[in-house]
């Protein structure tokens, strides 16, 4: 089996909520990442004057999804449910899967315990002509894994 030496294109991906619920196709996904904090510590009897780095808590960055406005309220209904009822039972699992040219999964990022953080509606202007009405949602996740 030959190994691939060229990187995959960033334009071929699928976003799923809770293992299959689809809120429409997204044109952009950004902010996938995690960060670990470190605590600096130095023993008082260390011979060298330097600190040790001790791993601390980690956090997952907010992920932004953009899409053209479609005839669907399901995404905003989720936002409304969280806003009115809190997060109990409203947290979702979100998977972002990069696909190759043959539509086969290459890598999947799994965001766990996700809630909507921010929604931005489209910018509407009468002079645009051919511009697509875009909406944006920012998701807050508690965990990130790669499958």
C-alpha cells in the first residue's frame, strides 16, 4: 500500500451533530484546537536556576461554523432550547470529517459536550447582487479528540 505524500484539500468535509443530525452544509469550519496550560515550579534545592514545567488543565477552543442561509430552523431551535432550558440535555457531539477525493473519511475531529455560544445572522444589503446570505454559529466544546 502506497502512502500519500501530498496533503488533502481543506474544501471537502462533512459536519454532523449527534452522530447524524445535519443542520445543512457548512462552507467554513475554523478554530479546531486544544491548548494545555503549564504551571512553572522550581525546587528550592535545585542546583540549576530553572523552572520545571508541570502540565495543568487543558481547554478546547471555540469552533466557528459558517453556512449559507437555508430554509431550516433546526440550528436556531437548538440555540433557543439552550437559552430557555439551560444545558441539561442540550449538549451535543459534533464530528467534523475531512474527506479525500473519493469521499472517503481521512480524519475526524470529535467535539464533545457542545453548546452554541454565539449566533450571527447574515449581513443584508440591497446593492450586493450575487452575494450569498451567510450565517455563523460559534460552538463551545468541553473535549476534542481525533479519530
